[in-house]
């Protein structure tokens, strides 16, 4: 089925749906090794925004003094949404609420405030933090890395280097690409392949 323009037709259909629904933009995560896919996305107007590293390995079981990780509660939604708005310019309250209901969401409390949260540390989950220390606390406390690992922005050199030093391994390189509205993140984060 290769070279039949199926990928192009699927992407054009997605772009048409975005236009019909008047969405501000479209995001995707593209496998970096797949050059034809990268070129197709670029020709259709997508801009490569962030190189991503899919990381995997055994749970780290690391705790950091003063960075307490606990399950997220419904009462944490407002603080987590405010944090996400500061970092990304929008919140992901619906996704976080689902993760709280499923028991996968966690928050980091530092100096009496929620300074980081994660819907999980997994391929189909996201995390947001005021600093890399909050992400390290979440990654260090994760009991597993679902979906074969989690996505880490490669250009966050401090976090990428730390993850490698902890024994996590790089399993796949990807690219975050967008069309339309894109807010450059203003803080530490782990993206989701799904959103």
C-alpha cells in the first residue's frame, strides 16, 4: 500500500476536520526515523516544535526531600489547571480528572503547594511542573512507565541527562509537530503522544 498517497489523504482529512470545527491548531507526534512522514507533515504545513525522546526502564524508586509525591485528588484540579495554564497557556482539566478517577494521577507538593502533576508517567499521559525537580520527583516515584515508556523533551538537557544517569534508556526519537496556534511551553513538562 506504500506510495499510494494514503497517508496524505488521511492527513488532509484531519486538516479539513480541524478547519470545519474551527480548532485553533493541530498537534501530532511523528517518529523521527520516518523521513517520508516528516516531509509529508512539513509539506502540509506542520512545524517541528520539539524533539522528543521516548524513555523506558525499570522504576527508579527515588524520593527527593521536600518534594512529596501523592495521588492526585479532585481537590487538586484547580491548582493543577493553573499550573498547566502557566506552562502551556491552556489547561487539561478533563484529562486530569479522568486520570484522577482512574487512580493514575499524582501531584508533587513542595513548600505546601502543588508544584507538579502527572496524569501518569507513560506514553499516553502528560506531566507539568514548575521546575525539573518536580518532574524528577514524579519520574522517580513512578511504579512503572506505561506504553513502553514516556516522552521527554530532548532539549531539556538537564532532565534528559538525569534520566540517562538514573539508568533509563532511550528507545525512540520522535518530533512534536503543530499547525496553527502553538504556545511555547514556559516550564517543565512531559508531553503525551495522544495530546
